């Protein structure tokens, strides 16, 4: 497991639009008027991430995501959508691993993620 804020060099091709690298950094998820959920990333790319959260978010839900990258800049504020529950995650398991896609991420956010 990567240390918080440390990018591992193992990038691998897959069906996603962007390459994902192991990156563990803090996230805060805000779904509607509910209290924020705090967790961390397991991996991240310019197009999405695998999040580790304390509870499940239904697939198809859009939400605000605050992503603290290890670059000493303010957190990225993005819109994301829950697209898959990762293997080993179900309604009873905690923490939950959730695959998300970023919805129209700003170009400056894409550049910051790709620079890691």
C-alpha cells in the first residue's frame, strides 16, 4: 500500500480512458445535503479514481469530491459519479471501495493529476 501522498510508479494499461497510478491521498465526498464522507484514494488518473470510503454510495450518483494532491496546492474540487463497487466491496463490508469517474474535470485539474 502506498504511503499517504506517495505515487507508486506502477502504471498499467486497462479499459479506462486514463492510466491510473497508485496514489493514497485524502478525499472528502459531499452527496447532496448529507454530512461529508472522508476517505482516501487507492489510485487516481486524470479521468477517475478508486476511493476508499466508510460507507457505500449508490451507483450513478453524482457528487462533489475534494481531492488533496501531494503538490502543496489547494485541494481539487471536482464533480464525480459513482460507477462501480470494487471487488470485495458490498453493503456489509467496510471500508467500501468505489470506482468513480470525474465529470468534465477542468484542464488545470487534469494537468495537476498528470504531473504526479
